[in-house]
C-alpha cells in the first residue's frame, strides 16, 4: 500500500513540474524567422549589428545574439570570425563558403572557386576523418587599400 502511494506521489509531482515549466525545446519565433531570412538574402556575411539595422522595430542587440546562437545551433546559420573579435553570420543553405577579408577596410568578398575537393580525399585518408563541411578565407589587403597606402 505504501509503495502505491509513493509511486502516485512521484508521478503526480513530476507531472506538476512538467506542467509548470516551459517546454525544453526552444521555439522558432517570428523574430528568428525574420533574422534567418535577412541572412539568407544577404550576399555578404553579416555582423549582429548589421542584422539589427535591418529589423523594424529593433530589438535589443542581446536578443539578436541569442537568436543567432539559436540559428547556429540548429545548423541554419554559420559564423566566422576574421581577424577582429566580431562574428560574421552567413546562411548554411549555401553550402561551403569562401571569403576574401581585407585587413585594411574589413571588406569581405565572397568567391565561388573551390579547391577543397582536390585535397579533401587526401585529408580524409591521411587523418582517417570524414569531412562534412568547410569554409575558407584569405586575409590580405584589397586593391583600394593598397592604392591608399601608396598615395600616403
């Protein structure tokens, strides 16, 4: 008799806790959908503050960062950090990505030439590793910045 009562109490208490708490899975809110759309439509990777300027009304920047983190964890968005502390976000739909980053003006150019396929099989074999994705970036100085350096 005591075991039945104890089991009932534990089940009833667990159900109460479950009902009182929000669901464990995060929801795909309208704001997250809008942020994803902004990133997917952008030709360039965007910083969080760039995303913020495209939203109306504008939420807090911390809300943008939480939404971007959610989208990254869901595999919908990827991020890259060039030589600065800022993360740049781009759509995961586009597959692997390749960038040129200017150290002078922080301009980012996207390019489509992919040479990874040529070395991927060798890397997988040598390191016993299955590569599922990649992105490359080269950093340097763009033509405009080089000309400004010469003019000084």
